[in-house]
C-alpha cells in the first residue's frame, strides 16, 4: 500500500555529494563540474592543473577549482575584436 505524504515535495532534492551549482564565484568545483562548466573533458582540466595554468585547491587528496579561477582562465584567453 502506498501512502500519501504531504511533507514530501515534488521537486527533486540534490544529494549531499553533488551540491547544486550556485552563482557564487568562490564556489569550489570538482574536476568533472569544472569540465562541464568549460565545455571540455576532464583530461583537459587535469592537464591545466598539472601544467599549473590554473590555480587549484587541495582538500586532502581531492582537487577542487574555484569558479572565479575558471572565469579568469576564460577571460585570459579571450581575443578582442578588431
């Protein structure tokens, strides 16, 4: 028997392991999230980290990237109109 629970919302809940992306520019992203943000693969993001072309944060064994660092990387590669 299925019972109706009025406290249960119809909107999907995000899990604690995958926080929703916020507009906060200081937010820390995983490599997968950073790759999605840049529209590239994880391999490219890992290469940027290993070549020290983008700053990163180590949390124990985990690597995180600040959204503001990704935006700075994008801005530094922007070519002005002529």
